[in-house]
C-alpha cells in the first residue's frame, strides 16, 4: 500500500510539473514576442522592415515554416531543438506583430492584452476542470478554423466590412473554444504519461505552441474590437 501511495504521489508530481512547464514556456514565448515587438517599434526597426516588403514576406514564411515543422515533425527533433524553434517563432512573431503599434494606441493594446489574458485563463481552467469530453467540439472548431482562414483570404479581395466583422466574432468564438480544448488535451497528455523525459519535454513544447497560438490569435481578434486607432 505504501509503495502504491508513493508511486501515485510521484505520478501526480510528474503530471503537475508537465502542465506547469507547458504554461511556463507559453508565457516565456509571449514575453519574447512582447519584448521584441516593443523593441522593433521603439528602435524604429519596424519602419526599416516595412520599407522592404521582401523581408516581411521572408519573416512570415519563416514563421509558417517553423509552426508547420514543429506541429508535423516534432518527433524528428531533439527537445532542445524543438524548444529553440518555438522561441525562434516567438521572436519572428514579435517582429511581424509589432505593426499593431502603428495602428492602435498602446493603451488599447495593453487593455486588450489583459482582456485576452482573463479570457484565456478562464477557458484554460474550464478545459482543465470540466468533466465533459471536448474531443468532438475540438474537431468542429478545427473545421471552423479552416473556414475562417479561407473566408479571410476571400475577403482580402472583396473587402466587405460585414464579412470582416462576421469573421472577427466567429474567430473569437473559435479560439475561445480551442483554448479550453487544448487545455483539456494537455491535461490528458500529462495523465497518459510519457515513455521518457525526452518525450515529455517534446510534449511540453507542442503544448506550449498550441496555447501560444490560441492566445495570440484571440488577442489579435479582440484587438479589432477593443483597439483604438492611433491618430
């Protein structure tokens, strides 16, 4: 009985450490993005980047490449390499996302960040604590996400304000749901266990990436609503 109790305690400790690592790495990724974005604006680097569209395209392509590589082929990388790629993505995203400071006031960006953080925290807690299986909801949300991407591409040419706001509110609903879904999946990963510490670290990286993407996309969509245009 004592051995069983000790084993259970050790298992709970491992699970808790894994979940903590996921959220810590996500938070560090967000911190890197914020610091780089602020530096790019305050130093004037963003203006240099915008004057050369080719560089901006290279940055965006690099971001997409890192996300695709991490999501689809993380098993081929060492955990240290995967973590480096995650922070490299956070760095590149900081450069591209810094353009929001040219469009919106810093006060409205800060307010939207806190609104996003509160919403994200609430949905993470819900996803972690709910007894409801969110698997079917996750499949539906992923279909909706692809629909939003296609709709955004189409509206890039049509420039419909009504369609723009429809996409915005639908996107917010999708990423709010995905936050809860991903939180539950990370909990399930922790409880399922890993074959070794290397696999556990890789799982933490992919979990951090998913939550990071949920947060960033939710933030950008909410900014469309709460952001105040710069004069």
